[in-house]
C-alpha cells in the first residue's frame, strides 16, 4: 500500500464542494479542511506508485475548483494506532 498526502489549494468559495468531490474519488481515503497556506489535505491510498499518478494527475487535479496541488509520498507510518496494534499481537 502506498500513501500520498496531497496539499490542495482551492477556490475559497468552493472549498466544501471541492472537498466532497475529492473524497468521492477512488483512491482518496480522507479529505481534511485545514488552516494555513493550503485549503485541503487529501490522503491517497493505493496499491502502487503508478496509481498515485492516476488519482492525482488524472482525476484530483481536474476537479473544478482545484487551483494547485503538492503531493508528498509517505515512506513509513508511525501512527499510535499502528504501534498499538503491533504491540497488542498475542496479548488476547
């Protein structure tokens, strides 16, 4: 599984609609409205790197209201949830 974090600048008047359209795309697992220099963060989870290009370049960038994107590929996950699951193996 490959995870990409996509920073999205959107037309300010259309942020809720853009977020809903992004969240409906295959490969997009979550969309967050955020403060700061960007408007939305989309989490893309796909099987391989080629699929990231399909999701981001072929679909996400073409959603009306998306002005620009910046994509970051995740190498590893260090979430507390993942660590708790790993250390809980065999404790039942």
